[in-house]
C-alpha cells in the first residue's frame, strides 16, 4: 500500500479487463473506474456504447497479461475462463458447467433434481401436433416456453423469439390448446423446439449470491424481477424492466435452492454471481432457471444497495478470498428507462432516437446507471442499437421509500419519449406477507 505522508494507507488499485459479447457490463466497469482502478473493455458487437466513459479495446487477449483481474460478464465464456484460471489468472466468470446450467434448460433442471430441489414437470417437443395431443390427453394449465436460446439479453440481441413464452389461464388447458392450434403454422416457422411446463401458482422470487470459487459470500440477495413491458405484467417479455430486492443472511429460500450448488460450483471453478429464479407457494419451492453471470439490471441495483467498493470486492472474489460484503439495510429497486423501438429491433426507429441528449434537471447522478449511453462534450446521449438507455435506482428502509426515491430520480431525467414501468416493487406488501407466512425468509 502507498502512504500519503500522514500515515494513511491508500487502498491498492487494480487493472480490470472486461470481456463481453454485447454492451452489458459498462455500468459496473464505469463504477470500478470511478473508484480509481484502471479499466479496459472488450465488446465483441460494439458500436458507440460507452464512448467518452470507458476505454474500449479491439482484442482482449492482448491485454490478459496487463490485467490483474479478467471479468467475463456473460455465459458462453466458460472454456476461456477455465483456461485462464488453469494458467493462474484471477478471473470473475463462468465455467463450462455453469454455461450449461443456464444455456441448456433440460440440463439445468436435471441438476436441480439431482440436488433434491422440487422441479416442475416439463415436456419437450419439436412437433406442435404432438403437443396438442398431449394437452388433450393431459388436461391442465401449462406454460409454453421456446427452447434452445442463449441467455444473452433479448433487448440487446434483437432476438425476441423467447418473448413468445405464454401461460395458459384455464385449468383444463383449452385456451393454450386453441392458441397453439390457431398459430401452429406460424409458430413452427419461428420456434422449432419448445417446452410445456406445468403451471403452479405462487410468488416468483430469486435467491442468489456471489461465489468466490470456494464458498458463497454473504449476505445473499432476494429479488423480484418484472420481465414484461407494461405495468401489471402485461405485454411482451423484455428481458427485464426492473427489479426490487433486499440483502439477507442465508434463509430457507436460499438454502433449499442456490445454496445447494456450493460443492458443484467449487468443482467447476466458478467465480461470480449466481441466481435461481423460483415460484414458491405454501406447498414448496419450485426452481425455474439458472442465471450464472451478472444479472441485468440486477448488477446496477446491487450497487445501490452496497457500501463496499466493487473493485475491491471483485478482486477478492477472483482471488478466492473471503470478503465481508457491506450492504445497506432495507430495500432497493431499479427501473429500466427506455425509448422506442424498445423492446423491438427496428433500425429505422432507432436512428430517430440515436444521439438524442439525456439531460438532468438538477446536477448529480445519484442512482443513475448506464444502459447504452455515450458522452460527447460532457453531454450524455443515447448510443447503441437497443434503446435500453438508463437504469434508475433507489433505496429505503421500506420498499415504498425505495420506490419513492427511484421514481423521484426518474423525474430528474429529461429524455424525449422515455418510458418505463411505474409499478416496480409495488406488489411487495402482498408478496412479503405470503413469503413470511410460508417461512421462506427465515
């Protein structure tokens, strides 16, 4: 450590190399840069995202020796991460095993079963007539899910086929049957493989934590995602429009799901954040899917809820060190702020909004996090191709206080035709009563 002449020891600064398929982790990289560390970012499919904010490079492999920590921010890098770890490099990122957990739904479900988790029955199809016959012979409420999609965010790839997921509402399955029957020719052109999963009523909630290659770092996180475009969970699937969350000591929800992954994550060498999204009710916890990477916009909202420095934290994770993550008490929410053509890929519409200014009525960027943004002559502007512009966060001792702070911060933003969901975190009162009654938060 370096002294300043007065006996004060400055915290060490490190070199971080971020590697990304898409412009995902710029907000985290910007945060770490602002803490005084050196940061370089490789983005395979990059345009002008983060120009004026972060140093971008064309070939990440040239900078591996330069970096103290290499950060892979998405699935699909497991092979590279394992090779670098084997060579003695400090890495935050996946493994071949965790890539499979997220990318291959069937494998993920089989691992959940092996570890004693309650999984919902599901059936895989590549023939719509066989699916219709199945529903006819097995009346019930099902969820239709396209298969074989990677987890790279829908709003960044423009591939919205996964948004065709839909849930039947009738207990005998007749509505889902009619939807498939009337649309099977169209669906068969767009989605070749799909799954019918048994529907169960309950609260959708995620249990997650950071893993340092040896053990989970506490506190853990309990989060509630809002994936559809409009308030009230209406409209198309977007990836995510916002999330509410709180930090906690390991509880029953975590111990019976993500907590059971510890030994297998250790064996695979995984380092980073992992989440299992679940449906829970009075009968049990039903895990749905893995996230074996940073969550988006979760990673921005986690910044709102932490007191520790992120550069210091990721350095400790990558080097398999224990770490006391200091977090705020209470609750945090994050709201995704977008412009047209989000969530759709429309270059003509995107051209209208690209380069528009993002202004702030009052100075200060508290709770403002980067989506696809660039800075030109000190003015923030819309960048990239996704129309996913900002994440605005808030925190408070109650969920309502966190909501109030986040939405007040949004009112400070001036951006032409910006839109966002107004109900992030609004269902907490009802959900918390249920989760407390069922005993999952203890």
